C-alpha cells in the first residue's frame, strides 16, 4: 500500500470520527443555545449587518465583489444568514436570453427534443421560470424530496427506510427475477446505493447518458424500472438521478398525494413558502430529481428548517431524528479512488469535507451552481443560485465555506 493511499484512508477515518463526535456535540450545542437570539422569517426575513452577527465585513465584502466580477462564474443570487437574519443578500442581474443566444450548438447542454422545459439553454425556463424570481434548483430538488419523504415516514405512511422498494411499483411490468432488485430498500435509494445500472459517463450533451435519455422519455418510471441491476444494493455509491424519481413516486403511492401537493401541504405551507413551480413529467409524475423552482429566499427557509432540527417556530414539521439521519455520513467517501475528495453522502444530502470542527456542514448541490449549505455550529445558512453550465459551478460555495468563513466568523 502506497503512502498516498494510506494517507487518504487515514484522512477518511479521521473525517468520519470527527463528524461522528463533533457533529453530535454541535447538535447538542445548537439545541442548547439561547433560542431568544434567533429570528424567524415572516413574509420577509429580518436583516442585520455582518458586524452585528459576528462576521468580518471586510472579508465578506471582498468575497461579494469577487462574485460580482464573475471570478467564480455566473452567480445569480447569494444569501448568507446567521441567527435567522440575512446579513448578505446579493442578486446579480443577467440577460440569459442574450447569453443563451451566444451558446454554440456543440456547447448546448440538454439534448431534449420533446419538451423545451428540459432544455437547459432555453432562457424561458432556465434559470428563472418565465421571468419570475423562481430559480431552477436542479438536484437541490433531491434534498427537498428527502424531507418530504421523511414527513411521510413520520406520519406513518411509510414503515421506514428499511422498507422494500418493489411493492410500490407492482403496477409496472419489468424484470422482477433479479433477487438483488427484490432486496432493494428505500434507504438504498436515499443513499445512492441502489445497485441499478445508470450510465453517467460523458455529460449532458451525450444522448447515451441515462439522465438525458430519461428526460426524453414518455414514461420516466417505466424507463428507470427497465434498467437492469448492476450491483448488490447498499454496497456501492453511484449517483443516479433515476432513484430520486422513484423516491418521489413512493411518496405518491404511500400518501395518495402527488409529491408536489404533499410537499405543498406538509412542508412548504408550514414554513411560509407560497410560490413554487415543479416540473411534471410526460407520465404525470413530479420531476423529483431536479424539477423544483423556488426563490432564493424560500430555499433559505428550507435550510433554516434543517438548521433548527425540523421545527419551524413552535411547530414540528419533520422529526429531529429524520434531520439527523438525513445528514449523517451513510456513505463515508463517495469517491474512494479520488485522493482529493472525501465528501460523504446522507439521505440525498451531501456532506462536504470540513476545514475545522466548526465548519462541519451538510449541503444540497444542484447543476449549474445551485447550493444550499447549513453549518450548524456557526448557525449559518448559505444559498447560491447560479447558471454557468460550462465551469466549476461549485467554486463559489466552496471558496466561501473553506476560505472565507473559517476566519471571518466569530464563534
């Protein structure tokens, strides 16, 4: 075993132990903090200054100027919240009709020829929905779907994460002979360890990419179920957009409500989200892998709910146990062959590598620059909306979390 490999394994082990021990301490620390210092948004959020909330304004202002100069690509909106109060709310206006007009055919992302709402270069639908302030969230949708599913489990509609998947799809015809498929659980879907074959090589310009094929299909659920099993469930992490679609369908089968209506009644309404758009697939299901649109301020409400362990003011929206389970490292290292990245994965939530014990975070990541990050020990909610499909669109959130906040925030 080489030195680099041993170092990586050691780093993973230390990171896992740190998250286990420090994460528990942070949860306790957060719950014991004097909640009188918190603010809860009504129709509008309370605002404050960085100084009043213990954040170095010089470092923060420098970072905002870097965003405005496009150092990290096209960021559309950046919000930073501490103690429930907005300390930065920077929206950068851009003409996406003009931007889309200058994209060459070979650079076009999304080869959907059947429905323009799945063509990512169509400025009528991306990144803002029909000129509104509702911004495409892409795979941040998965994390919202996870909360909605957790609420269904809390309500007793679903037995739990160890419930088998197959009974929810008995109405569909597909190969049910593989014992690996029969053993697949909801937890396997939540943690991207389904074992279902999914072609992710290439990119969203490749018609052989399974997600591109899905977005061109008439029946999304059927296409996903037609994919063969490749591995034993629960053993191997492979990012699979299709399993998130199956999770949305499970919510519908279990509750009798389509995912968007279930989320509206049991998640959005309780936390004050009044406006949203959710893409509907050709077979009448909700696009629970990436079809949700929210305003940046309302996406922050989702982050605040998770930061407050599932409570909104005095009302329990989702159980604390679901928040805790969702943001644990069920996958310790999503890329074990990559020495540079040891990010973990929970229940449709990412667990990025912390810089310090205080910066242990959980995040929802979405294509094009959508980021919702919660740092419990610092009482921070971070939102980025962007739409830059040809660059490292995770760079702004990563720079803020790893380079700015560790030195800028007073503990």
